[in-house]
C-alpha cells in the first residue's frame, strides 16, 4: 500500500516533466526572449516595462533586473536608485 502512495505523489511531477511545452510558451514568437523576460519581470513587480528595459541598459545583466525591482520595492525607492546602487557594486 505504501508504494501506491509514492506513485500517486510522483504522478503530478512526471506529468510536468513530460510536458515541457507548457513552460516554453512565449508571446512574441520567441524573437526577443530578453525583452519578454524583462516585460514579465516588470509586470510582476508592477513597474512600467520601459523602466525595466532602461534598468537593464545600465550595465546590469537581465537576470539582475528582477532583483533590483524586488529590492527597490522593499526599500521604498525608485528602481533607478536601486539600479544605480547595484551598478556601483
């Protein structure tokens, strides 16, 4: 009976692994994955998408932009201030 419980627990995980197309969807045809990533981060943190793009042009890697947006929201400062601090570090 114990092996049935383990099997039932693993079934959802196997379903997610077997369907990679669900997580690989993109809206713009996949031509600009960096822009899609920045737009998604901006939408998640309720910031204008253009502001996320500007922050990424300050010498930060695209993966650092969500961190800057998170920290700026927690600190109560604008993302530009947090990006300037991150660019100096």
